[in-house]
C-alpha cells in the first residue's frame, strides 16, 4: 500500500459519510468528497498531525459533459513538512 493510499484510508476512517470514493491511478490518489463536507475535510487535512497538508498546489475545474453530474472541482493538496500529496474532488450540483 502506498503512503498516499494510507492517507486516503485514514481520511475515510475519520469521515466515512463524507469520503464517497477513493481512486488510485498511476500513483496518484483522489478522494471524492461530498460537497457539503469539503471545508471540514480540508481543515482536517491541514490540521491533523500525520497529514499536515499546508499548500494548495493546484485547483482546477473539470467538465465531464455529457455525464451527470457534469462539473467537478479538483484540489491538489501538498504537505511541505511531510512531502506527500493528495487530491480532493468535489462534484457540483446535478443539473
């Protein structure tokens, strides 16, 4: 298990209702998070001792047309002191 996947599993343990999916692709790990819990999950990522994600290294919008939900926002978080990365993805409202 990669360190990124271990971080994702820790997040899912702390937020079982908020983390809807964990996607691992080519060494990157994405947590699909319920949009109503984004602030709480992101604050935990910043403040938790074993995570300490203190840099938003990328923010992007994604258009999945013609799929529904069509739009998502991707947040790539990086921990300077621990040198690890994780992506949070939140889907926008359904059309």
